[in-house]
C-alpha cells in the first residue's frame, strides 16, 4: 500500500513537471495570437453524476491573459486526485481565428476524461464537468 501510494505521487510529480515544461515552452500570447489584446477564460465546474454534495463541487476560476502571458490553455481538473485536464488550446485558436473585430465569445461544456486515484481500480471516469467561457478581445 505504501509503495502504491508513493508510485502515484511520483506519477503526479512527473505529470506536474511535464505540464510545467510544456507551459515554459509555450509562446507568448502576443506571438501566438498577435490579433488579441486580451483573453479571458472562465471555468465553472459541476458534478454530472449529481452524486457529490454541493460543497464538494470545486469553485469556479477566472483567468485573464494579456499579450506577454504564455499562451498555455490547459487546465487541471480541480479534483485533487484526478489525472484529467481540460485542454482548451484548440478552442482558443478557433476563436482567435474567427474573423471580425471587437470581442468574441464561445461557451461550451466538456466532461473530464480523467480518472480519480480512488477510481483507478475500476476505471470509472471522473464525474466533473466543465462549463467554460472564452472571451477574446481583438486589437482595435
Ligand atoms: Zn477530473
């Protein structure tokens, strides 16, 4: 049991290291999307099974990106023991590529595809669902 726990934490460490590595190698927003002045990403979470008590549902997050920020749009599942992440890179790219000026918004819902540590034996997927809102503000 002790060994298994240690194995898990080192896997988590590797994952964290990998994310940090990927983040460090991300270009700045101003070079990835020079047409953007600002990008806001709002994340709110729900439990699609309805099994978790309300207080267990993670609180929402808001991220603002300015031109010098790193264009890194992968967000960890807020469940501490879940290995899932939400990759919004393609959604951001699509929104940024939408022609037109001013602000553009996209909202959608995605399910976490990760597995929580306690569910790894059964392979049950994480019950968290993400509602996201991306607002891209173009340069005037
Ligand atoms: Zn998850």
